C-alpha cells in the first residue's frame, strides 16, 4: 500500500532555505514528498534538484516560517 505524507512539513513550497552543510548557498523548496524536501539553487529552479530532510535545512528568514 503506497502511503504519502504531505501535510506534516513546516516549510511550504517556494520557501527560501539553506542546507546546514553548505549555508552560503540559498535554496528554494520545489516540492515536498514523503518527508523529503526537493530543493534547487535560487535562480536555477529548473536545474538539478537536491533532496534534504527537514533537520538538514534552516530557513533564510525564520520569521516567515509558520507551522
């Protein structure tokens, strides 16, 4: 049985985030599927996507993130 969880994310699509391992690169969240965020570099949204778990990301502007 395929089971997808798409309602438990704290970062909505389009949010600017940074990866904790590479904080100088800003990322934009393209989609969220099965507790994995698929992100692309800002300005290169159609390029290669990177997958991150929520614990590996930090918001660029923490005041705009809502639960």
